[in-house]
C-alpha cells in the first residue's frame, strides 16, 4: 500500500494519515509512506491521473469553491 503526503496537505488528511499509519503498524500491514515537501494535496494526487481526470477534478474543486462562497453570502 502506498501513502503520499504533501507538505501542504490539508490538516485533516495529515491527521488521518497519522492514525492510519499507527493502526497499520499495529496490524503489521506493509505500508510505503512518502512525504513530498512544497506540494499541495490535489496537485500531488492528480499528477497520477490523465488530463481528462485532472480537468474533471478541477471543475469539481471550482464548483465546491463556488458553493461555499454562496453559502457564506446566505449566512
């Protein structure tokens, strides 16, 4: 199993990775963990996918950002 983490990964993801690695060690599961300095989460992960998937993820991220912005205006 491969786990990747970027220096600029969201804190909640980093915390989940820490908990997962602890549990994997307890269960003696072989895990390969790699840390990438100066990397954000989404660009680091999307580098493994083709352009079509990257475009789709970018559209989703922009949609989510727009939704959050609209919710803040309503509040």
